[in-house]
């Protein structure tokens, strides 16, 4: 009865035209040059399938896979074609499908239509020798609990039809459409399996026995048990890892059968949920554990737990050390889906993803050697913008990290001290609760790539147009209310409504200066977190930070960086579109952003005035100090203008409003703009874009619930502990509660607050935010060390959560994105970036040019590395990480040392409201 436990693999390989990066339908020509015993056609002419010889160990399987890949590479080279062993080819489109011309495939296309036409997918099937079919059927059901982990490890298909699907394995979701896909359900013997297959054939729904597309099945053509759930893996060692785990799982199931351990099947819906979860998140999100009542667990924890559970079988097969080493390597660098998304985030072009997967498929078994050494002590986390899997700097940061790497820690500390001296010398300060504080600036700059900036600009200019149209409408005809899209109560009862603002002339630009807070998720996608239209602050701080970096830092800079000093001219054109004399009207030195007021006024050639400096005479607003008539006022006040009074108590604000209503002075950032940027109105912005512009939003925003709506309120009250809740009129991060990080008492108190005053709150889903390396006191960078070398622990860079404030200005020529952005940094252990809550900032390097990519060059280089390479198994002595040493505490909440970080090991991934209006650092802002 014993299983043979031999190994084999079938790999489906996409054929890629190395000139265009698209699928190539050259399979018939390429297969004509290859031996049929190891190579065959698939349903689509853009795919070749390889079939290894039977081997007895993992090293032999690695050799076989490399041998067969090399054969396809050499046969395809004359046609300018390469291969990509991934679940979906990154640039594949529905129109790329070309059917292989056989009668069987023709019948399948006729019968299944769209299912066949969309089969631009590739998998890796692992075979384990189990010639006893009764045993194979029994084992196939018992190994089901391990399949989600194997799928997550293999996930390599995030892109489909030219888009990011949001899944790590969209291939498995597409595969599930087949009528015979999924689990078989309980079966007692091979006879029952054969009867099930006969019934399916009798229905006419499947055409032949080869279409038994079950997750695990007795092979239709070999005496093996066949694993069919996995995506194709570009790195050979990932496929070898899956083979090792699957074989050990088969052996464990066989031993359970031998000892008479009864099989308790998992409920089918729960198993489907576990498989879906693995396809959705891969190794980045949670998986479901293997308990009787599954609960979410960190993917890395699930992988290590599986290895620990299978250790006896792995040791029996001689695979434990190799599987442990391969698993830790995989967890450090991420699966293919993670790496593909990182490549796309770096370049914003699917050509970069094609280049990566072709290079990895053509490359050595262990993957392409990294270009930069790892940061030995950096706590890598998913979504870090500068440091990727394996603690290695991403390409845009390699030179920056190398620069700081060569600096002695004492010199780094000296530079940090110089930053503090610079801020004090230049008055780079902000105010909190009447106290003036130095503005904290970090030395490690943030890099925004050209494709990211283009996407951000298009999305925010669209958003600015829609918000300005809304302000003009809501203080005018109120068509959007009459059409029923927004109820009257949402306007009149909003904290930002200002009735006096209705007196301003129709068509007046009300918010020529807008600030937007954005966050970047772990996949590199940008989302708008908040709109700031009242007194958005931070632009002058961005200019000053660049000046500070010019004086203090010698870090190498990329070519084509935008110059933030262009802000002065842009601001002047925005405040004074028709020319003339303008003034920035400030609350004065007591304002939290007094530094910015002074800097902006000086740079843009605006007079810096307080309320006492204004005078209204003969229908004009004058500068009282010299009687000059003012054509525009850039308002940076802590109160709405109609309520403003000078030091004598005179209502100067209402007098200025009368002049503005007559069209004789332009108010930049007019009163009442707050109606467009409170947190309740934020929910409506996608609808505003559709209503006023007849366009779809170009930038997504965070899912937000209005507790004023009874239906949404009920859901929020049930989930306060899972959501981020904010007061509608909150500022500076005040009142924000991050549910997963809150105590039971805090959650209960917030639930009561929402129930008592529903209109005052909104709730948002927790969002996984990006992080960025930030120096701490005494910081230094420690590079990767030679094997066995002991290094003393030192202070180091820490990943800190960041957001991005970007500014859009209205000018006579239209809306313009400022050539700057302010990166705000949360303090350690926090997600609140507000300066008033201990946050700081970084210089933001916006790059305007991307270097071209050539897929063919990458393929050739990888093939050269592969050619002649000895596929030798790694020796145990070289395996420096074993499961027993790397495995953290069993419960994910205590897994503080886990190399692949999970949200449960740190505060939830959500910014608690960036600073907002008249801040960075103004405490009046809309946190």
C-alpha cells in the first residue's frame, strides 16, 4: 500500500515576444524543434507545456525543470521569443487568445465559449508517486487543508487583461469557472472516484476524463497524485519548495491512514473561503489557519506552521533543511505576485513586470541575485517604499542607501544635529497649544517616480475641478440639491457652511489653493485620504526642507527632479490672476503656521498683513499702513472672515466681505470652503466628479461610512473595533480612534458617542499604508555581513508610516499641480502624521523621467546566466535560517520577530488623519 513518493512536474509556460512584451502564438513552430516526450501543446498557441522525467528527490526535480526550461529558451530564441512561467502574462489581453488547432480543443471552444477564450493562464502541476489509486483518492482529500498555503506560495497572477485585479492569483479564480474545478467532495475509494467521473462524463458537461480539473486528483496519465491548484512559478526554487511541501503532506496523510486516524472533512464553504483568501492576498494578507474552526493568521506564520507540522515527514524524506531554507528565502523576497507589483510600482509600466518575470523564468534556480546588499537590521514590512523583500533597497533608493551606508554612525548623528541647528537658525517652526516647536525633518528623502506623479496630477486636477464646481453651485443655484443627489440638511447643517459666502459673485473661484492628503498602499496604489480647501498648509515647509537638504545632505540625487522653488510664481499667479497688488492676511505671529505665512508672502511678493492692517474705504480694501488699494487677499486666518474683528473689536471681516461681494477684491480661499472638505462631504466626492464633470474618478479614496445614515450607522456600531472613526469637524488628528488598536473601553465609549450624535462622525476602513525608512537617534545603517560574522547591535533606520500632501492651484491658464509635495512622517509606533501629534517630515524628490526598459536585453542576460549553470542543490551548511530558529511565537499577535511583518504585530495600518487645513502644522486642520 505504501506510496512511492517519486516526484515530477508539469509547467505551463507563456511565450513572450521579446520585442513587444506581448504573448506570442509561436507554440507550433517552437514545439516542432523539441522532443515530444517532454514538451507538448496546450489549449492556447501562446503556451508550451513541459513534463519532467520522474525523479526521486528535490535536487533532481530542480535539475529537470531547469533542463526543460533551457530547451524551450533555446528553441524559441530564433523567433525572438522568451518564456514567462507565471499564472497570467502581465500584458496579456483577451484578444491575444489563439486556439491550438486540434479536434479536442476545437470542441472545447465550441462547448465552453468564453471559458476557453479567456484561458490565457498557466499553472504548475506537481506529481507525487502514489500508484495505489484507493490510497491516492483517500490522500487527495486529507491534504486539502494544506492547499491554501501552497496556492499562496505560488501566487503569480495579479495582472489580467492589462489591469491589477486586486488578487495575487487571479488564475485560480478564473480556473474555478470550469464545471469540474474545485474539490471532489467526500469519496471512499477509487471506485467512487471513477463513478463520479463517469457521472460527469454522462452529463455531457465535461468532454473527457482529462477535464477532471479537481484541486488534487489521481493523475489521468501517470501513477501519481497530482496537485493542480498552483500558479506557474517563475523562480524554479519556489516550485521545488511547493513540491517538497506537497510530498510531505502526502506522506503525512499516508501515515494517518496507516494508523487508522479518521478523516474529518472541512465544510466545503469553509474550504472555498480558505482558497479564495489565499488567491486574494497571497503572502501579503492573511490566510485561514488549519484548525477545526479557521481564523485569520499571518501568511508567513501559516507557512512556518505547515513546515513545523510536516517536519517529521520532511526529515524522513531528507527535505527538511532544504524546504526550510527555501521557505525563508521565499518569505524574505515575497512571492511572484508581490515582486510583480513592486516592479510595477517602481515604473508604472507593465513592461517592467514583463521584464521581471521573463528574467526570473530564464534565470537561475534561486532567482536573480539582488543588485544591492540587504540592510542587516532594518525591520522590513510589507509596503515599505524604499526597502523591499529581503531587506534590500528598491532600485530608486539603492544610491541613497549606499550613501548613508558608507557614513560612520557618528557622522550620521552629526548630520542629524545639523538639521536641528538649521531649523532653529531659519525659524522652521510650528505652533501647538501656544507653544512654538522646531519642525522635525528626516534625512532620508522620499522618491516619487514620474509615472506616480503623472497619475497623482491627473487625479487631483480632476478632483479640484469638481470641488470648485460644487462650491460655485452650492453657494449659487444649488442644482445638486434640486436634483436630489445631496439632501438640503447635508448643506445647511454642515460645520463648514457659511451663509455669507452666498454673496460672492457667481463664477468667482472660491478655492484657488487646494491641498490633498494621499496615502500609498502596499501595492503602490495611491488613494486620496482627505481634501483640504480652507487653509491648506505645508507648501512653504516643503520649499524650506529642500533648502535644508541642500545645505546639510550630500545624498546623491536622481536626474530630472522638480524644483519646489517654483511655488512662489505659481502662488502669485493663483492669488493675482489679473495682476495687481495682493496681500496674505494672517492671524499673526500667534498662528500655528506663522513660518509659512511669512515665507509665502515674501516669496510670492505679497504684503503680509494682519486684520489691524486692513481698512475699507470708498468701496475698496486698503493697506492701512500706506493707503494702497488691494486687489486680492490670500486669507490665512484662524476664523472665518465674516466673523473676524480687529483688535479694537471692529467687524473688519464683514466690511471686507461687502467689498468682495461687489467684485472689488478677490478672496483667495474664500469663506465657506469648509463645506467641500469636511469628512462627511468626502464620501460624496466621487459623485461630485460624475455629476459636474461626467467623468469617473482617476484616484480612488478610502471607503468611508456616514453614521448619519441609519443603515450605515448600524454596520459601523457593530464594527467600531475594526474601523477608524473620526469626528466630522475634527482637526490635527483629534478624536480619531483606530479600532483595532483601541481598548475595549475605548471602543465602547466611541460606540456610545456615535449613537448619541450620529451626524458628528464618519468611519473608514483600515487601510494598509506604506512606510519609509526614518533615522532615529544615533542611527546608522548596517549592511549585510558575511556568513557567520557577528555584529554588534546599533541604532538604525526604522520604518515609519507616511502620507503625502500635494497642492493644486487655480490660475488663469487652468489648474496646475505644484512642483512639490510634503511627505509627513508619523512618530514611532504611531500612524498619526500630524506635527501636533509628534510627526515630522521628509524632503520629497519628484522625478520627471523614467529610463526605458528593454525586455529582450533582460531575457538575454538571464539566459546567459542560466546557460551552462550547474543545477546543484544547496548544501545544508549554506542554509543559515531554519524553521526552528526563525519561527516566532505561535500566536500571530506575539510574532514580533517574524521577518515578514503582519499587521497584527504592530498598530493597524491606518493613518489617523493627516494635519489638514492651516497646518502642517495648524491644529485647526481637518485631521
